């Protein structure tokens, strides 16, 4: 996988094998993101109602289409492991790269915490259904995070391969629920009367507000670009695989919205911890309940596992580049994993998984992702200015530049406003965190960074420097 | 001559690690723990709730029952909870300044660092 480079010591860095095609990129993207269909997205219904939830799903799909176009273009040229982090180092500068690294770490660590919360909540629900109410969720949350961290500590290649299999099962579970309900497997009929009786409970502003959690359907799809160094033909595979992934998720998200909105009252759906499992409960069909229980468990554990993997690699990379104490840049002598980074991030994930509500943790993850998408807009413009089209060979040139940048920036601005509506304090806290961290890096940490090592691409000098 | 960064000792590294931990927990978790942050969604329960009074039709009542909530009173808070989206312009402007200011700060400081990187990378005398 993409992280083989990162796990190798700097002194004996190995060349990655270019073996991946568009289908692998598709599987990688869908695998990271699918958990977004199983939990979190439904808070968009809570913020704006049923119609707003669907509108947010599609508008967020447009936002991520722009993200995929822009990211495919830059990454097919900077075909280096590390994705946006490597892009920021070469195009904007070290402080931006430090921030992008933090975006990745925070987005993935908070997603990991959200996954662990969902595991605890799901087990509590199932225990309640079996007559054991009041299950203590905390041991299961701790166990999930510790077990997956241990797996990552020991080496992760087989685990990530297994991830793809269990993600496929989770994806098929959504389709099975959708088809079964269409064939009349539900004991309780679908009901969409709220669309007419309560179409927009918050008015039009609810549609904007719902965009906040609409991002959750697709958050992380940009992770496909982390595999740029192992793709046979980045110019073809990255845009095709990523766009196919977004189309798949768009279809899955719409099916998820349809089934859940039809089987669950929107007020309940808007605050549910495990909406797809709850929809299966409403059908009264034991087979579907078991399938969606398995799907929820698989998707959350697979996602949490991928999150530990990606967050620790980003943290490790920053340690190796001395953006963080170089102590984090160590590789385990036996397992060849960034074990110190893995261990360091465990307590952070645990603090939020044990002490914060799901919607707050999801919001922190979304905000870090959103900051990363905002970075992509000006990063793209700076890339074109510093190296115009005829100066370096690009793997892929996306059409209609700068339209995707303008659309993405507009949708990002709308998403910030959406978060501000109801979660303004979290937005302030997050911005304060990144501002202080940036000042800390620039005025304290940067003196430990080797300047020339931050630019490794065989490109000409950028224009204007 | 290329820039030679100082070697950071163990104590300095530990100090930086603690700083990062304190920063993460202090800025993100503490506001949640102290109750300063949270979704502005508040329930407005009605007296003597019935499914009809709560705006739920017969099918929706069956759906509530299927997820284990048979008593309308138990669903009262969930159904009546609403976000308050009223806002004044001042906090919105402060928020916008915070977000835009953050990116301006990062890009400007990054550019200073980037110039050093490019100078060292492309100037043969400094490599």
C-alpha cells in the first residue's frame, strides 16, 4: 500500500512497485469512506430535515467531484506518497505542509474515535435488544482502539488487504437492504409523508446547515491520491479510479438516504447513532438485522484501522522531516512500522472517543477535512502560476480550469457557514488550535528543519523565486 | 553553505511532545469537557404527548415502536428538539476573519520559509 515508503527508513528507502490500476484506486477510495454511509451522514437530516439531507448529499458530491479533479491533476504530477502533504511542501511551503499533515492526522484520528464510539453504541443497542440494558460501552471503545493500534503496530499489509474484503461485504449489505425493502421484506412500510408535512423544518437555511454533515458521505475519498507512487499510470488511474469511487458513493449515499428516510422518522434519523442498522431493525427481518450489524461493525473497524494507519504515517512523515520531534520518525526494527507515532496517537483517540459525543467528534473530523479542501483551491492556483502548463510534464490536466477551483471554494465557504450554524464554538476552537500550532511551528520548530530537503521533485525553479 | 539545523536533545523533544498534547487537548477537548461547546439543539417538549400531537402518523408510530420506543413521552424530546439558527452578524464576521486570517497567516509565513527552501535547493553554492 501507499505507506510502504513511509515505513522504510530514510537511509534505505525502497522503490514502490507500480502495480495499481483504476480498480484498485476505486477500492481504496470506497474502502476508506464507506463508513460514512453507516453513521454520521444522518446528522444532516437532523440539521435540515429529509429534503435538506438529500440536497446536502448531492451538493457534497459536487464538492468532492471538484476535490477529485484538482487532486488528480496535482497528484498525477507530484506522484509521491503522502498526497496533499507532499504537494504542500513543493508548492506552498513547509508551514503549509505542517498544517496539511495536521489536517490529515486530526481528520483521521477523530474519524477513528467516531468509529470506536459507533462500535460501543452498536453493541449497547444489540445488548438492549437481547434484554441486557445499560451495557458499559467504554471497555468496547477502548478495546477497539487498542486492538487496532496493536494490529498496526505489528504490521498492517495483510490487515489492509482484509479491509478491502470486509468493506465489500459492508457495501453489499447496503445494496441487500435496499433491494430487500423494495421487494417487500419490511414489516413496516416505508413512509415519506414528512417530505410533504414537514419539507423544510428550518426553511432554506436548513439546506445550507445540512451541508455540514453531508460532507461525511465522502470524507476521505481524497485519500486515493496517497497511492500515487504505486499506480501504473497515474494520469489514467487516479482520475478514473477516484471519479468512479465518487459515483459509487453517490449512488450508495442516495440509496442509504432513501432506505433510512423511508423507514425511520426524520426526527429520530437526525440523531441516530447507527441509522442503517436501525432501518434494518424496523424491517423486523432478522437476516437483514444481522447483515446490517455485520456491515456496521465491518465498516467501522475497517475505517478505524485505515485511520490509524494513515494518521500514524502522516505523523511519522512529519517526524522524519523534523516538523515534529524526530523521535516520531523511528521505525520498529522488527515490524518496520512507525510504532512511536501509532502509540502516541492512541491516547488522543481515546480521550475523544470516551469523552465527547459522536456529532462533536464527527464535526472535528469534518472541519479538518474542510480546511484541507480549502488548501486545495489556492494550492492549485499557485501550482499553475509557479509552473505554467508548458514548464513541466503533467500526468493529467483537468478540464475547465479554474472552474473546479471556483466551485470548490464557493462550496467550502458554504460548508464553513453550515458548521457555524449550530457548531460555531467547535469551529472557533479548531481555528485557534491550528493558529497556535502554526505559530509554534514557525517560531520554534522550523529551525530544526533542513531547508533544501523539503523540495525533492526534479522540476525547474518555480516562477517568481 | 546549506543551513545546518541544531540537534535537538531529548528534553527538548519531550517538551515539544507535551506542548502538542496540551495544545490538542486544551484547544479541542477542554471546551467540550467544560460544556462551552456543543450542538445548539434544545428540546421543546409538549405536555401530554401523543403520537398525533407530536405530528407522527400511524406508520411513523409503528416505526418508533420497531426501534423500541412505544411511549410517545419517550420520543418527546427527540421529536421536539430543534437547532437555533438565529445569529448576529458580529460572530459570523469574527468567524470569517478567523478562517481567512488563518490561511493568510499560514501562506505568508510559508512563503518566507519556501524562499529559503528554493534558495538552498537551486543555488549550487549553498548545496
